[in-house]
C-alpha cells in the first residue's frame, strides 16, 4: 500500500523524497512498479471500480452495507468489511443526515391515547404492532408529504400515502392501505398502531378508522421521539437520500422516484404475510408494490 500511495502522488512530490520520508527504498518502489499486479490486486481494483460505479449511480446515498448488498445482488461475492475498506481508501462515503423541521403538530386540544406500545419494537409475529408517521420531501413545487405505516415484525412498509397537504386524509389513506393489505378479514387479529401525538393522528377521522378496524391506538409521550424510534430511523434514511435531489423534481416525480430505493436492510425482502417465518436479517422495503395514485396538487 505504501508504494501505491507513492505512485498516486508522483506528480506532487519526487519519488526519492517520498521514499526517504516513508522509510522505503527507491529500488523496491521501482521493482513494485515493474511487476505484474497479482490476481488479488486485480480483483481488488475491479471491486474498487464497481464500488465507485454504484456510488455514482445512487448519487452518493449508500454506505458500505448497502453498496455491499448491491454488489452481491449483481453477482459479485465480497465481504462488507472489504467494501468498507475500499470505500475508505477511495474517499467514498455516504451522504450524512441533516436536521429537518417537525412535521406533525402536537399542540392541540384533541384527545390522545396512551403509550400502549411502550417501545416494544420487537413483536413475535407479523401485524402485532405497526408504527406510523409523516415526513416531507422538498420539490420545486413545494413540499410533498409522505405518510407511512411500518410493520415492526418485518420492518416492511405496509401502507403509505402522498399529498401536497398534510391533513387527516393523508394518514388515513396510509392506514387504509395497510388494513386492506394486512387485515383482509375479521379472523385476523388487529395490531397496535403507534404514532406521535400530531393532530392528524389525534383527529376524529383517524381514530374512527382505527376503531372500525378494531385496531388499538397508541401514541408517544409528549416530546419523546424515542417512543417512535423505528419510524424516526426510517425517515432519517429517506430524507438523507431524497431531499438533496428532490428539490429539482415536481411533486409527482419526487413521489414516484421514491420507489427506486434499495431496502435499508441487507436484502430485498417484501412484506411478510401472517404465517411467513421471520427473516434472519430484517429488511425495510418502501415501495414493493405498484405505485400509488399520484399526489393531489
């Protein structure tokens, strides 16, 4: 690696100076330059090219775990630690998360539910517990609001809705998608649905829909985002990936473009249905079914 470092900087500093400072011989450096790369070195160089290509394709959104997942999906077996090392040596890193303003407003006089979920984020079966929240994506036409319902067992998104305004209709649409997909009959046990105390989730519209589906309402304690940590984590990833590019898009483009995200986990795993065994590694899949109706203007 020392000789490679010297080679990369030959235009900046004389080879003799670099060798003296780094404590290696010039003859050793020139011998290294003249020999054929080993099979391992060639493989490493090819891997570095693939890593750089994937990083460029996803516009810098992926860190080493997800670049590794993409490499494996493309038929390149490798170790995630090797990918991390290659990225570090090449100066490649994922975009960092940014701070975003709060979306839902908990300052209202509407009734709120207790924290029934109580941070039990690891249920033993599908559809035992859902978490829900709202985030926003900037576009050139203004904000696009995204409501999501996630099943805590599989960490798969089971319902979502997008709109140009943040109303109770937005969160009810996401809930209804989850109910239609996961609770098709009365024989299926209804889950606990957890959210923050925002006015959309405390609205009569949303609470009535929960009651119709026999779903238990649960809400975070005031000012405690950790009570809904799985959704906070999920949206942090969505925002990191989308907000730096979404401002150039229309609302409709930003909504549909959200569908090309690779799952945050290590494999593409669709939503689990009742009775399907839990995967060894959890994965979070956003849009694994046909795109929803374009957001209302």
